[in-house]
C-alpha cells in the first residue's frame, strides 16, 4: 500500500492545480474568444425562412438570401426536385420564399427545404 499512497500523494497537487485552472476559467471568463468570421454559422436544427434567389450550380442548387449572408447549399429532397424543375423550365432569375431546416457539415450550413414559394421573376440587369 505505500506505493499506492505515494502515487495518490503525487496526484493530489495535479488535481488541485486542475481544479484551480477550472475555477479561474469560470471566474475570468476563460481564454479570449476566437476571432469571429465575417459570417457566423447558424445552428443545426433551426427552422428558418428566407427570401432570395436560387441557382443551379452543376448538380447542386444554391440559395442566396436577399438580405445577404452566406449562400446555402440545398439538400436533395422532393421539394428541391420541384423547384429545380421550375428553374430548368423557365428563364430569368426568380425570387423565392423558402422555409427549411438548417444543417451543419464541416463548418458550412446547408438547408433542407420544407417549403418553397415562387414570388416572381426579377427584372434582368440593365432593364427597367
């Protein structure tokens, strides 16, 4: 048992040091926050509603919110299939009101469409 007592006696100062660090972290607010990127990520599971435009980029669809911010890649589902059918059959840039659930993957947000309503065709650039 003496070896075990020596081991415990050696661990006690380390445990006290760790507890002191944890307490100090809570008292002073921890290390400085990392610099926030220009655009904060939205949290997964949030249901959001945006107005903006959709574009097809290769085999992916991307939503560009009207109020700015980071474009959202759209996840494949039946709602997106219907929207892409409209996009491929029409000309001009359409404005959409979309509602969907946000997901996160590797530091980027994605949107799973729950509802998409076409609000109209935006005038082409250079035309009144």
